[in-house]
């Protein structure tokens, strides 16, 4: 009888300990802390990232005036890029003189983007209102008359090279290679600054800011910006919405509870999923190029976008392809979209599909 009573007490103790442990976990983690369902934490700030998204917005709006025949000023684009000479319509951006796109671009690409801006402006001058064609810069209208784009003499749409290119060389690069890397993660995680959090929390929040997502994504898909649009656009094939958002939320909660092992696991997920979004988006545009191959306007437009998303693949520490391989893929795409062949497009697509394991979804992207 005594043994039965002791066994009962032991089982009761185990039950009580287990119930207490389950009650305190509050989410799918091994620690005793809550993981919220949205990016809802105390002391979150990524104002600088929002300002840079706003800067790229204004730059893109200005560049798109070329599609209506406007002649662009190179210095205006360069000033927006460097946030100099009060180039923005939004006075708050001009006043944020410590924030700019140029100094957050991977260093090796800064001159490349300046060249794009200078070449773009020069092409609008040379066009002099001409209709674009092979060898002649100008506006080209799609076969159905619904869309028109300004291309240089080689069919390159510099708007896409610059806008989507900076999404990769600035936003993506900063997110996966700077803010989630050791230089920004191996920092103080104790001293809390009101409205900012610890240094580590703040850096994590800044990485999140470059995604262009609302804090309650994916239940809310309103107001998606830049990468946010493409993450959501590839969700049907990749399941990217839930994976990326859950990783950012879980990682932030882990940091706030000094669970650095879980933080590092989420960094790997974020890097891998964000890279897949970029590669899958490139395949998506290559598919469209094949579908609209006979339409100069649509083909050149989507190939310019594909170029930028492929170029972005260079800036992930976990990248599946080397920079040499990425450059080779871009070389296969060629530098004249008026003379590109379906063989060129399919060779680039095949290389990406193989590297990222997209065989089962390649034609649905």
C-alpha cells in the first residue's frame, strides 16, 4: 500500500512538472518563452530601412517618366542614390542625410549602378522621341498596346536593372550578409535603449525592415513593398510567406530570450528561403520571356527583371552558386535582348532549376 502511494505521488509530480513546462513554452521552441504570431515586440525600430525603401520608390517613379518619352537627368538619379542636393519630393528623406542607398550597396556594385544611371540618361537623350528597336534606344509598346517601356539600343530596360538591381545589391545584401552576419549579431544583447531594444535586437529588426512586409504578414498582404511583393508572388510554389515570416518572428523572440542557438537556426532558414525567392522569381520571368518571345516590349522587360534577380544571387553567404557560375549564367542571357534566342533563355532557366531543385515547379513559376 505504501509503495502504491509513493508511485502515485511520483506520477503526480511528473504530471505537474510537464504541465508547468508546457504552459510556459508558449510556442514551438525548447525554451520557456512566448513566440508571437506577428512581428509584435517591444522596442522595435527600422526607420532607416523604410526611408531607403521610400528613396528607391521615388527614384523608380522618376525613372519611369522615360516610358512616356521624358529625357532623364543623370545627376538627379545620382543625387537620389546618394541622398544629396535635396533630390527627393519627400522633404523628410532629404532631411535624413545620414540615410542613403549608395552607402548600403555592396561596394563592388556602386560604380555599376552609377554607370547604369549615366547610360540610362544618355539613352533618353539619344532617343529624341524615337521608337525603340535593335540599335535604337526608345520607347517600345507591347503588341496589345497595353504596356510601353524605354529600352536602350540593346533592349535593356535600365529601370529594372536599377530598381530590381538595388533590391538585390542593397536590400537583400544588407539583410542576409550584413545584419544577420556575425558583425551585427555578435553584439550586446543586454543594454536596452527605449524604442530601439538591444543592439542585437535592433540589427535583427533592421534586417526585417528590408523585406518590405507588414508586421502581421501573411494574414495581411496589403502594402507589400519590393521584396514583399515577390515573396508573396512565389508563395504558391515555395510556401515562402509562412517560412520567412515565422523565421523572422522566431529569431527575434529567441534573441530577446538569449536563445542564440535558435536565432542561428532561423538565420539559416531566412538566407535559404530569401535566396530561393530570388531564383524562383528569375525563373518566373524567364518563363514569361518564352511565353511572350515575339513581343519585343514584354520580352525585353521581363528579361531585364530576370537579369537583376539572377545578379542578386551573388550576395548570400549560403548561396548555391558561385559568383563565377552566376556571371556565366548572365553571360548566357547575353547583352542584347533584341537578339536573344529561346535557347539562351532555356539554358539560363535550366541552370537555375538544377541549382535550386525547381524541377517539379519550374513551369508553374
